[in-house]
């Protein structure tokens, strides 16, 4: 057998095997990317709506709860700035923490009556809000991964 053919075949083997089975680290970072982008985009869509509709609804809820209505503008931080940072993968843990705080405020101010309610189909009445809350909490715990603007650098990523 030709030694050049053997050398060519062995040179191709690592490339072919890397495509066939990604490393656990690559899968881990891919999962982190998917999670933070999905949660970031879904929360960002709520923020975009609030840009066009305003925060009057949120302000009225805050006033009714005895809090200053001006705090409603913080919803832009929790639903615009933080999700954009999560999507980009910059200050990811801190940004996801802001989303967690935003969702806890939403639970406390708007959704407490449905906290233990189920839908007619048997699902949790707050499953969408729960997905945002627990998804952002998972990003806080996991970080951004290497597929992000900041990569693995810094404790906030």
C-alpha cells in the first residue's frame, strides 16, 4: 500500500471525526448560546412592545401598589438593555440577573393571583413567565459560554 495514501487518509480522519461528534465543550457552549439567545429574544419582544405602547400600564400597577410610577421606566432596562446584552453575550450573568429581577417584579405586581393556578389543559397559568424567569436564572448560573462577544473572560460572563 502506498504510504502517501495512508498519510492522506490519517490526515483526513481528525477532521471527519470532529464533524461527526462535536466535543462536549462545543455542545455545552452551543446550548448556552441557544438558551441565552432564546430567552433574550423572547423578553426583548416584550420590551419592543413597551417602546411603542409606553409604560403607562406598568406605571399604573406600581402606583396601585404604593410605589412611584416613575419606576416603570426600569422596565426598559429589564426588557430592552438586559436582553440585548444577553443576546450579545456581554455581561451576560448580570444582564440575566436583571431579567430575573424584572420577572420577579412582574410576578409580584401582576401575577400573584395566578401563582398556583392551572389552565384548562392542566398547564401552569404562568408557564410563559416561568420560562422567562427560570431560563434567565439558568443563564445566571451557566454564563454565556465561548460563543459570545466577551467569550469566557470575566466573572460576569
